C-alpha cells in the first residue's frame, strides 16, 4: 500500500523543491488522492523515490505540519490530517513592528486624518434611526446596496458588505483557496495577503508589475501552472502605485478568459485613487470578485468593504458570515450611505485625491533629482528603491522618520526597496521637498549608480 502511495506522490510532484513537494501533497489531500488518516511514506523512502535529499522532504513535511495537514505519530509513522492553518502574520508584523515611535512615521499605509470626511453631521442623523428590526434582516441595508451597485464597475451577480478590505480578502480566500492550490499574485504585493495565502497552505506564484499592471509574459507563464485564483489590485497598487491601463487589460483579458481561475480584484484605495478603475468583471462577471474598500477614502474606523461579483463566491461569503458576526454594523452602513449621498463629502474626496497626487509628485521629483528612479503611480504610497534596505531604514530612523521595509512585500527575492506612505506629508511644498531630500539621501544612490539598477 505504501509503495502505491509513494508512486502516486512521485507522479504528482512536478517541482522537487521542498515547497513543490508540500504543495503537491496538499493538492492530493484536497482531491482525496491521499485520504484523511492515510499513512505517508517515510522521509527516507520518499526522498529515494523522488531523487532528492532527506532534508528536502523533511522541510516539506515541516511545511505540511505547520498547516496541520500531516501528523507524526511516533513509531506508527506520519499520517494525513485535515488542515487547520498555520501561525501568525509573519510578513505583516515586519511592516508594523518597527523600532519605536517616530516624529514622522511613513510606514503605516494609512490616510491623512485631515483629508477624511467629517462624520459628525452624518453620525448625528444616523443616531436617531432604528436600523435592525430582526436578526433575519438582510446583511446589507437596501439603500447601501443600491448605492454600491450604482457605482460598481460591472453588474455584480451578488453583493455583500464585510468589515474592511482585509476581512474581504480573508473571507474570499477561504472560499476559493485550498491547501496546495496555486494562487497568482502581483510581485511585489500587500504583505497580509501573502501571510493569508501562506496560512491557507497555497503555493504562491508572483507576477511582476510595471506601471501598467501585471506583466503579460509573467501572467502567461503563471496561468500555465493552472492556478485556482488570481489576486490583483487594479489601481493605486500597494506598494508600487501602479494602475492597470486599458491596453494592458485588453492584453490580459484573453489569457484570464482561457483559464479557470477566479479573479479577485482589490480596489483598496477607492475614491482617493486618481487612476481610472478598470475591471475584468465587465467581460467575466461570473469569474470576477471585486472588493471595494472605504477605509482610505471615508475613514479606517468605518471598517467597511463591499464584495461584489461571482454569485457562487459572494453568496458563500455571506452565508458563512451567518455562522459568525452575521452582518456588518448597520449603524456604520447607514453612516456610509450618508457619506455617499453627501455633496460635501464628494468635495472632500476630490480635494484629498488632488492633495495626495501633489504630495506624491513632489517627492518623486526630488528623488529623480537625486537619481532615485520611482514610478509616477497613484495613491498614498511610494515604492522607493534603495542601495541597502537595512541601512536605509537605520538612516531614516536616525532622522526620526519611519518607513516600511520592502522585503515583506516581495514574493521572491528582488532589489531592495522601502515603502513610504508619502500621503502623510502634510506640510508646505518646501517642507515636503525637504523631507524628500532626506529620503533620497537614505536611498544611498548617485545618478550613475541608480541608472544601472
């Protein structure tokens, strides 16, 4: 029996690295080819069959044990278990746990509080309303549902509301990703997404991003590996600021249409993004799940994001929530409805959008003067190349400036970067430029050196 299982694993493994072996076994568990409580071959027996070192198989076993997919039972051997997920947000902690407080912290990824709408009038109005008549009420207020659908980039098959963009990504990923599944993401991308996919035991495939979005060549290669999902940010990409162009969408759409992958779009910047929102849902509504967050535009403490698109995924998210929180606060939903209908809020968002673009442009111009190449981009963050990440972080910390290290954003090793939330630079043009000069000095480039990167 073990001989047959060893042969089946050997056939299934197409990548004989520790990561590849773990992913292949994960897919076999999901498909039922390796049943729960089934005994696995020994490390030494499988290493001989695969032609790899026992250390490589041991590392694969450690990966599978970390997500609870296998269990060692002493002399009885190692057995398949139902996966339970692995530990905490390793990458995200590297971004959020800096050395201490800074006079100017550009590591946060949060919006400028002074550019957010005033909630006072809307909250006062909502406080006089009774919004829940029964625990069986619909999870989305009818007024919010109508407002969201009116501004959606395509006609969604279904729509629901959850507690922010990361809650949305978490809940969607729980539905569409299983242990061992290949999942395509942008390289670089948002660290919590990578942490989340790693906890689910996914095999992450990174596709390079340029100023127009995902690389055509990179996505072509990635889709050849038959992923179950593609996660992307259509505009104001975090960390690079890239926005997918219409031309790039036209090139990528046929590739995605020919695959079976679910497309998950994270529009996290929403109304403060300057770039035009382009969605694959306009041509593939049954395979696209679009997430729209209101945290950066209307306020982080609203904790609201909408999920709309493919009915089988969105309805599964809504149904699963019935066993937990049930719905997102209808008080907060009503506040959001009030903001979306408020002309004054629209004016605030217009000003915020222009101000973020101005601050980003000022910093980019100074960096260019120092030979530090950055994309023009969009949103509140800037992706700055540096000669040495650790040295740049220390240099800025000595100046009282916090920055996010670039390594947690990377799917695979690459050139050193820092992510800077330049949207928080609220001074005069001269003051913003002065800070930008400090950033450029920390980058550690001269024009001749940076030109060779």
